[in-house]
C-alpha cells in the first residue's frame, strides 16, 4: 500500500493584510507550481490574529488557483475570530 504524501504547509503572516499579502501570495504561488495535481496544500492560519479584506481576498485567489491546478487546499489553525470571518466569504 502507498502512503499518502505529507501536505505542503504554508503559514500565514501576522498580520495578514495589505502589507503582507503580496509576499504571502508569491510564496504560495511558488509552492503551487511545485506541487503535482492531486497533492495537498495546507494553509496554516495559527499565527494570524488579524486579517483584513486584502488577506481574505488573497485566500480566495489562492483557493481558486489551487482548484484550477487540481491541488487539494485545506485551511487549518484559524482562531475563532479569523474562522468567523472566513465563514462569511
């Protein structure tokens, strides 16, 4: 039996806002390019306490891009406040 590969993990910044979104998106785009179709990418939000509309927009863009590439995306570690915002989008 073949064991599933460990997911690639990228941690979101604190704060996740207009000042940090570009660097984060560049990092994630590089990871997505390196992953094979069907691979898993985990976005770890545990360091993020504050997120603004630019951070949320970045997550939406990344989610769409991962879907286009056939990459399974999973968001983990969100604080209750961040999770509440994510549920709104």
